[in-house]
């Protein structure tokens, strides 16, 4: 897994993909930070992360669209499939490499927290909760994107199909508002973005943690199944 992880991580920066993602992510977070914190003189990052979750999910598929689709298109997946490496190591290595790039980009935003700490009191419990919740939400997006990438040899198809799923999840709250209570509660429970609201309030809800981790595990498991079937075919 370590070799796969290093290979995948290196590939992000031997092509323009990693730089494009980092540029888009940091421009987005910089603009949101200025508009929500600097302009209004607010030290809370709650609104910053609430807006970021709605926008960042549309940038993250840039990291996942090539994970498996590119290898399949270039036929280099045959080398991986015939190598004495377990499928779980291949999938986890690629998934963790994408997560590492994302975590690195998010780590840069800690500069924003340091900046606002000079001008007021930072609610550290709320801030830490927002970072944990955002990382978990992004983990779900990465897992979904990796699964969609494993189903096709086209990066465009992988990205578009991931976007389609994410658009539905982002608007689940709006859809739920138009439905009667039993269905409304169910959709709100299923929505990853709605689950983030507890983290934005500084609440580390154990059920939300289990929910995010379970979703990540589910899509990683599905990706492993796809790759295992390809190896056996």
C-alpha cells in the first residue's frame, strides 16, 4: 500500500492536476474567508465552513476522477491487477493519496484561524469541530468519487457522475422541506451536508461520526469489490 500511496501522491504533482486543485481550493477558501471573516470582522469560522461545504464538494472530484479511470484507459491497471498486491492496498493507497492532498490544502487554511486570533477570541471547540466535520464530509466525497472512477475508463464520466450524486446530496435539505414529516426526517438523516450542521455548531455528535465513517467505509468497500471483480475477470 505504501508504494501505491507514494506513486499516486507523486502523480498529482508530476501533472497539473494537483496544482489546479490546490489553486482552486485556496482561491475559494481565501475569498470565503475575506467575505465572511475579514470584511465583517467575525472570528467564528462557522459560516465560513458552512459555505465551504456547499462549494468545495464541486472541486474535490478533480482529485478522484483519475484515480482508477486513467489507469484503466491507459491499460496500466493490468500491471496493478497482476502485481502481488492485495486489491485493498491498491484502493486504500489511492484513496489515502487523494485524502493527503486534500488534507494538505485544508491545513493551509489554519493560517486564516491564526490571523483572526490576533483580532479577537477564537472559539477553538467550534473551530476544531468544523475541521473534523469538514474532513469527514470530504472523505465521503472522495470515497464516492473513487467508486465512480472505478466504474469507467473516462475521467469526464467519472467526474460528471460524481457531480450528479453530490448535487442530489447538497439539495436533499431543500427537497426534504417539500415533503411530509416521515420522509423529511429520513432525507435530512441521509444528507451528508445536513449532518455537517452539528459540527458547525461545535457539536461532535457520535452518530454523525459513525454516519460519515460508515459512508466512507461503504464506498471504499464497493470500490474494492469492483476492482476485485476486474482482477478475476
